[in-house]
C-alpha cells in the first residue's frame, strides 16, 4: 500500500454533514470521496488541453482522409497497371 498522510480540514458542522451525506450516497468513506473529488479536479485541469488537442485533430481529419483517399487511388491505379502488364 502506498504511503499515506493525514489531512485535518476545518469545516462547519453543516459542511461536514453535506460531505458525509455525499460520500454515503456514493457508498464510500469521506476520505475516498475527497480523494475522488481531487482526482476529478486534476482531470478538469487537463480538460482544456484535451479539448484543444481534439479540436486540432478534428481540423486535421479532413486533410488526413483526403490524403488517404489519394493514396488508395494511387495504389489501386498501380495494381491495375500491374494487372494490365501481366495480362499483356
């Protein structure tokens, strides 16, 4: 098991009840709930970068597909040429 560290957080009784209730709804301990929320925040920080990469890919996709179509057409033409030479 990985090393752990204890964290003491000051909050109002109302905040603690909300935290406990949210964890209970998920069927996890309050510690696990907090760990998951921290992990979600880490993912959210990466979201902008991921979205930018996806936008770049979406922009490039038509060019990539067109290039693949040209390459397939060239390969098919070459195959046809070889077939013609063999049949001659």
